């Protein structure tokens, strides 16, 4: 069986594009999902397949982190609101001290571009924490 060279090249190129898309993700380094924490507590963000840049930088495949308190991931292109439930890390921070009153929370990390426009659900991650 002979497979034409052009088909092999196309298949390899497409697999590379697919793996690149899969490589773009966010995660929490701390706290862990289901953790019980004392306020204030450290939140650490990670990003794969993109670069962290400060707000205002509009380079391709770059952006910065946001932390949504009891909020859902934002749709792609939707601007992250500026209020006490949407924390912005526009200086390019990858960790922060967060202060919350005692209670149970869902924390959603949302990666967004330099204009605070969400990259959507694929670049978001939610965890649950209990603050004591």
C-alpha cells in the first residue's frame, strides 16, 4: 500500500494543529479543588499554550488571568466586568492573595486578551473552596 506524500504531510500538519489547540488550557496550581482555606489565601494560576502579558498588550495567543467569584465562564469575546466578583490581574500576575468571607465558593479562572475580552470556556477552569 502506497500513501501519497502530500496526504502524509497534510495528516501530520492537521495533527499538529489539533494538538496545539488541545494544548491551550488553564489550571489552578493552588488551592486544590475542594480545599478548605483560611482567608486571605493564595491563588496560583497556570496557562499552557498561551503567554501571560499585561492588559493592553494585544499580541496573538496572549492575555492575562481573571478570577470570577461564584461566576460562570464568560463567552468568547465577552468583556470581563470590573466589579468585586470579577478580579482582574492585568499586570500579568500568576498568583494573588484573595480575601473572602467565610462560606463556600466557586472560583472560576478566566483567561482573556489584553482588552479583557474572554477567550471563552476552553480557557476557563472552576474549582470549589470552603473559606473558614
